[in-house]
């Protein structure tokens, strides 16, 4: 993966060509004003933590969009568990470290990044902002962190990759030729890695979307797939149109043999996202994975699944010396990033908080805030750099 432009280490206060099949998405101002109202700039500046952006976004997004972003599957047990489990991780700080500033720079998949953070793949970002993926990708580039383009992005992957250094996330589709085309396009666009999501044989039953009869508006499309309209746009009371679309498009019977085929098909660094069992992590390394993303899909797939942070130590023990291990699901602060690093993660993926920030034109502010929080947490823990965090002692509240 090529190096990203890493910003200057943060100190604490007081210290020093797209295929013809790719559909047009329309101009940035095409998003109806009924779906999104401009935020008052002063309010955005008042965000003191990442979770504040959700409240700000609530002022500009309609209920059904907010619930599409916020919701989990089933009774949302795993959605809640992700947070309670992270809150239960304690870190034993070191003292008298003789440092004034924490160096947040590190390497992920061989490339230099500004901090151990990756912007998670998230679908249909034009739901919350007319510039969608393009705006968030540009903010990631300024922050010096990788941006992961979703298969279901609402701008073509080529446009996003041109805007910022990116990785590409792949959902396994029923149409193998389309899978091959997406891989080829990601390579041609210069994406630095391929992240295959492996925990969606079917979409988890997300009751908020079902109750709302959620469907995509006509001007928000899966821009990387053929055609501009799909089942995702056909609203039916008591059904999720997005779930209907994924049921028709995604291959439920994907297997390890498909991953072996993909490993032979591409030379891009390969990550598998959605691993929770150490046995699957070992198998992933055996088929040639360069990285594992420990993830329960933000509590949106199997309800009752283990919290990602609770699964992390076992996977680090199993494969941490053989590949990169990243954590996804529930990250809401710099302290959470430190917790993951202390438990052996190479870095983390951050999702929902950045979507809320995108809705109020504050992606850069959110990433800056996360950087400051992490810098403070590392300094308070006595860590001069990211590598030092792995040597911290952790416990349970």
C-alpha cells in the first residue's frame, strides 16, 4: 500500500477510465432539500466528542435515514454489547515516560498512515450528504488515513479513488463476472488493498428498516453496479427494500474456495472483514490473507454475536504474528482506539461517527477530534508511539 501523507504528530495542550456501465450519480446539489438541511456552522464547532455528531445529524436528517444508519439487527443486543464491552476494557497507564508528544504515525499493510485508523466501508453515503463518499474520502486523505470504498458506494469507485488514497471493499456477488470486474476496476483505479466482507451471506434482519419500509430515494444508487435502479428503490410497507436488493445480488454460498480463487486472481493486499472466530482467522491466513478485520458488522448481522473487542485477543493470539489484525465495530473515541491497540490490534475501523459528521459537513473536524483524543490518551498512558501501546496491561471493569 502506498504511503499516505501523514500529518505532523499531535501534541497535547501546552506542548510543542470508469466503465460505461457505471451510472451517473448527478451533480452534488441533486440531493433533495427535504432529506437534508444545512447545519448551523457554529453548532458543528461545538462538538466535543465523536458522539456529539449524532445529535447534530439528527437536526438535518429524516428519521428513516437516521435509523438506517444507527440501527442494528434483531433486538440490537450485539449493537449495545459492542459499546458495553469496549467500556469494560481498562488500561493500566505507565508513568514518567519522559515524552511531550505522542507520535500517532504507523504502518498499515506496509504503507505509512497518519494514525492507526481506517475509514470503514459504508454504503450509500449520498443518503446523508450530496457529496457523500467524495467528501469523506477527501477528509480521510487530509487526515492521512485510508478510506475504504464500499461495493455499494453511491459514487463510482474510480471517482472516489481519484479523490483520495483508498482501499476497496468487496461484497461477493452472485454474478462472478461482476466480481471479477470490480476487482479489475479497483486495481486499475489504484486502490491499495482489497477488503472482502465475509459475514453477509444474507443481510441481518434490521427491524428499524422493516418498520419504516425503508427504500433508497431515486437519486441514490449503487453506482458500481450495472443499472441505476434496483429492488432497493421499491418501498413496500413492512419490508426493507435494501435487504431485498442484497438478497438478489449477494451470493449466500460463498466459501473458502472462492477466497482461494480471489487470492490467485489479484496481487493486491487482501483483508477479510467479519472474522470473529480464531479458527476462521487461521484459515484466512492459510488462504493468503494479509489482514483480518475483527468485526460483527457494527451489530448489524447476527444478533447475539460476540462483541468485536471481546473476540480480538483470541484472534491476535492465533494470527497476530502472521498478518495485520484490525478492529471494527463500536469505536467512538481515541480511548477506544487505545484499548484496541493495547489488546493487540494494528489499528481500527471507524464508521457511524464519521457518517454523522458527514451529514453536517464536519468529516475533517471529526477526524481531527479523534486524532486529538488519541494523542491525549496515548500521552496519559505513557505511550510515545503506537507500538508502545501494545505493551500496555489491560483489564476488565
